């Protein structure tokens, strides 16, 4: 597996299995095993000289502490001074002909090397006591040679044929004065000479290493020059000369066409007017020649690190266009006043370090086009960070201990409430903040831990992070400064929060309303610190101790606001109310969506701190949520209706278009008339059908327009003519009054859209087809033939859907209620409904009304193949059989039969026990004022024999009829 440092690692269990396999190769004879890694086993084999040709790998440590601390520079130096190394004879390896890997740490060898194993591929010898590798030491097959902390003065004398050598690592060999001759090492790829403090010469033959990709000379403080042949290393990718403060002569780099990384950190000025940086670029002291010097850097450069180089802004040229490939730039620990302007035009700059640039001005500008990471920590005067171009991806800003920082563009901003827009203050519920006499609250910032204290009421603009179902990070530009927070003293959630829960989490189903758009959420939570004295040390160790997480189960999206700012009371033990307004665009939240809101505070520690004892310093007591709406209409909604027919009395169609006052489409409908009719009757049916939709949606104040003056006169006047139309007219009048609607005349041209839909309706088999929501100007604009293709019937492609229904009443004839639950074939909840019956009735009629209401929903949503289950055998006989009794029920029974056949549904008998859930809904229906309340989707399995107490229905009185919503119900 790949570890956290992108290194290939093996799971400990696999290691144990491998060790056991090797042990089984020779349980008793250590010299016959293929690998030896245990100190005692290796020492025993070398002391007794019992190693055989089967050994391929051997590790031997001179002391147990050397095994533990190898790789730690200080520990290794201490061990080398204080411990006597183990010494073995070289002839102990004579019979190990197959040895390929040898690791010796603090081990000495005595004797000649003529019979040393010649098949070695990897030799790692830490603290080697040799001053030079003997000429009889055969290394011809060696691929990797590592000799850290050795006492070598010369690696070897003369020329050594190392054809296969790819890595030569002599780091920390502080006696080494010269590099070896590289003439016979044609395949060398990595040359590591870090911390060779006495190195004074690099052999000229280094220019012959055509495959060299890395050269590390870090902290070679006595090195004064590099051979000119280094400039011909066309394969070199990484060059590290950090700490080489005496380097005076440096080759021209322009021809190093593969060079991507230059690290030249921790280099101070050695003369008053001449910095190492000038020598690196071969720059004269005259500033006018700087551009020529910068042009010597290769175009392939990807990373340039120049920290601790005592660089000021005047060192940099006006243009560095030749560095167009640069992605990483480190200018930390330099006396810069601002970010050098020459780098602002580089299009690929992703990582920028300006750590401990203590002279930075209060405002700096950074290139943000490709930015991924920015470090400006420990800059005490810095107040604002802006970007030349807004970042196009998610990026991280490290601004620790910037105590005066109040803004990072598109990331966070803190400002007094007096400067905040009035609408934002209203959404935060702080419209009367002046009258509230809010006392000061200390602010702890993720970046300036102690810099934001004792401030009047501040508003914090923060960004959130979007994750998909797989926890995959998703960059959304709308996340920028989309969370606005304020902190005030208090211990009670405000009354304007409709939904409240005790604790730190809340689950909420958003009420559906197709005529309103959800603008956002205002989330309040009350928290308390056990003791704020430990807060600063806690933040420094673990980071800000809270996050707000909102999960939309329907869309599979999680929004997280990681704690950037935290309010702390001036008096220990007081409660704080945090108010956050979350803006949501592009209809990310819709009616029917199921949300889970969590405030994780102090209790969830990142996985890499799990073994650390963490003190609980606070808790969240209560949480509340308010939903903020924006009505689509902006005022009264308008409905244009029309009806048409073939001939004077023939096949008819109806159509209607709902728009807002700004002419934007809300939704529409079309369908056939009930029977052949006249044009006048079709127009009346269109108005009646539109009013039925309005009434079902619970909408008020609709302006209904028709282009027929006679229709308006029939409805407004009490005319005695056209007696056969009186029932239809009376129903229109009733619905107009009930919904507070206005009927008015419009022109034929303005009604073109509704007329076209009515023409569609003539060819439609359905009585009503609802069109999807379209934000499009439709008034006075004719629709083309392809603008609104009729919606196709939605079938249950994933298997039959089940509908369990029930009805109940008080007494033999009294107040009644109906209920129903839609589930899939696996019993999972799809949606449900409940409501009161039309009038007082018997149990039988209530159950029939429940079936009829469920079938009406099925028919309206265009669903097929539904199994409808009831626990009443008599109801089944009334519908399936041709029973003559109960004539007053015949219209209801006939309608149920019609819809059963039309929707291809099956009626089945079930048990009373299995119908317990819907019986409870029916009982709720008796207490309900509405005829129909649609329950939201619930992400929990519903079992027929399980009670429904855990889901007390939210009063959603405006169920959406839009096809997108329906498809979500049935998918």
C-alpha cells in the first residue's frame, strides 16, 4: 500500500506472514534462511561465519538504539560518539554468494574484500569507518550505494567501473573533501551529498552524467564553485544548493532544458553589496541588467525556492516571462514589502510561500488563477490578501499568527456590523441589533489566534466546502463567502427559528412549495465553554474546535464550514449564540429535500490525534434552523387559460400557463376536455382545471386571464341562459372566491401560449398533463412546435410500487380521515399522504375515499403498475364485484374502477396488522383541516408492522406537482 508520504509500505500482518515463511525455510539453521533482519540472528551468523549462498538479504545493527534512531541526525551523531561499534571479519561473508541486499549500521569490518559477495545490488552502510572504499571491494553489480555519516575522505581512488550504479548517497559524510571521478558511472541518476561540510571540490567529470536527474549539495558550506560542466546536464531535474553560502562560481543554467526545481534556501549575504542570489544568476550589481540575469534561468523551471536569502523587492526584475512554467515559489524569511510584481503574471503558479516575511505591508496582491496553497503566516502587519484573478479551484491559505488579518479575498472577511448590507443583517435576525445592546464578544481566529479580541459586534463572511457522496471534494464558485456568521451573548435560540432541537444535530425535511425558491438557511446554536483559558493552546495544537456540516440526502451533497472564527465570552461560563446565514444558489435546496445539520464541536478530533488525550472544553446545547424563501412571482401569479374544439361541437382541449409578474414561466398544463363540447365550454373547463390546480397547490391571489369576454360575463353575472353550463360555472365561482383569484380579459395575441397548449390538449388522452418548470419568457410570445413536448407516462420500471391505504371515522357516521403510504417492492418509503374526508361518512366510505385519493395521486403523477392494499374485504367486493347495494357510493366506486383500469393497478387484501402505519395516518387525517397533505421523502425503511410514531408529519400543504419532483419520488 502507499503510505501518507507516498511511499510504498507493507501492512504489518503481511510482514509477519513473510517473516514466518522465511523462518520456516530453515527453523534451526539461521545460515540457510534467505533473509536475516533480527540483530541477534545476524550477529550470530556473522560471528560463527555460518552464512551460506541462500542468504539474499541481511540487516545488522551494531546496537539496539542504532536500529531505533537511524535517520535522526542528532541521534546518529550521539550514538557514533558514545557507543563502541561491533566489528566483524569480512570472511564471514565469503560463502554468501547470493547476497544482494546488505545493510550495516554502526558495524565495522576488518580484513580484505577480495572474496566479498560480488552480486550485491544495494549496500547501505551507515557510519562506515573506512576513509576510502578499497580497490579490491567489487561493486560492479551495485545499483544503490548509501553511506550516510561515513568517515570517507575520498569515496574511492582513481576510476571505478560502476556501470549499473543509479544512486550514490554520501550525505552527512563530514570528512569528505572531494567527489569521486564519475567517468565510469554512465547510469547515475541521483547524487546526494547533503551536509558534507568539508566538501570543496566536485569533479569535472560530473558533466558526463547524461542521466543525472537529482543533484543535492545542501549545506556544503565550504564549496566555492561548481564545474562549468554542470551546465550541460540536460537531464537534471532537481538542483539543491541550499546553505551553500560560500558558492561563488556557478555555471550557466540556460541550457539545462530539463531543470524544474532550484532550491537555494538559507543563504545569507556574505558581503555588504553582493548577495549570493546575484552570484547564482551571475548578476552584476547594476539593477538595469537584472532582466538579462533572470533570462538565464531555464524555461522548464517548475519550482524555485529562495527562502532566507535576504532578498528585497528591488532584486526582482520587471518581467520573468521566461518562467511561464513555474508552479511553486518559496520566498519565505525575506525582507519583502509586497509580493514581487514580476511573478503576478505567471499563469501556472500554484504554491506560494511567504512565511515570516515580517515586513509585508498591510495589503498584498497574489496571482490566484491557478492557486492551490498560499502561506503568509507570521506576518504581523498583514491585514488583507487579494488576488489578481479569483482562484478557479479549491485552495488553502495558511495565515497563522497574522494577528491583524481581517480579509482573504473569496475566503473570509471580518467587518463591523455597521458596514454590512441590510438584507444580510435581516437574514441573520439582527435587524434591531442597535436596540439589543449586545455586549462585546472576543473573537478567536483560525489565523490570528489572539489578534481579534474585545471587538464590538462583528460579522464574519466565510467560505464553505462542498463534498459529494464519496467525500470527493467539489469546487463550487458559489461557496465563496457563502456563510455569514455573528456571535452574540445569550442562551436561548431566537423565536424566529421554526425548527429547534436540543443538542448539536437536527434533521429536517424542507416543505415543498413550487411557487417559492429557497434562498438559504439561518442556523443558530448555543454553546458554552468549560474554560476558555485552554482555548488558545487547544487551537495551536488541534486547530479550530468546531465545524458545521449540512448534508442533503436527496442530492448526495455535503457542505462543510470548517471553523475559521469562534466567539468567546468575556466572562468564563457564559453562553454564546452563533448565528450563521447560509446562501444557496442554483436551486441546491428544494422542497421535499431531507437535510441533516450537525455542529461538531470539540468532540471529533482528526484521526492523527486519536491517541492524544484531549480535554473537553465545551459543548453545544441547542440548535435551531430558519428557512428563507424568495417567492417566484414577486407578487400576484398570473394564469393564462384557453380552450378549443374541433367544429362547433367536437373533440376539445384545454391549456394554461402560470407566470410571475415578471413574465417568467412557473409551470403549465394541458389536456383533453371531459367529453365533446363547444369552444365556450372548453374555455370554462380550462378555467376550472386551472383553478383546481391552484386550489390543490394552496395558492392565493392569482390573476386568471382569458381572451373570451362571454366566459367572463357568464362567471361574473347570474345569467339564466346556458343552463347546462351552470354546474361548471358555479364551481368556477366557488374556487375563485376560495382562492381569492381575479378573472380578467386579455387579448388573443397575449393568450397565444395557452392556445397552443390547448391545441396540444385535443390530441392528448389524459385529462391533465403538468409541464415542468421552465424559466422562460412566455407572455405574448408564440411557442414553437418543439418548445413544450408533452410529458410521457412514467412507468414503474424498477418493479411494482405498493400503496397501502386506510380510512377511519368517529362513530358510525362522523368526522373522517384518510391515509396512505407508497413503498417500493423492498418496503422502502417513497412518499405518503393523509387528510380529512370530504364530509362526515362511514368507515366504508372513508376507505373508498382513501383509495380514490391514492388513485388520483397515481393518475396525476402518471404512474402505472401499482399494487393497492386495503384491510377491508367489503371495499374490495364493492370495487371488484358488481354489488348493487349502497347506491350512494356508486359514483365513488365507479371512479375508483375507472382509475384502477386507467393506471393498470391491482387491488389486494392485506391484514389489519400490516396496515397499522396507514391507519395511524388516517387518524392524523381526522385532525387535519386540509383535504390532502403530502409527507416528504424519509430516508428510513418503513416496515408494515412498525408504528409510525417517529415520523410526526410536517404540515406541508403545498405539494409540488412538477414532473421533476415526481420522478424523484419514483426513481
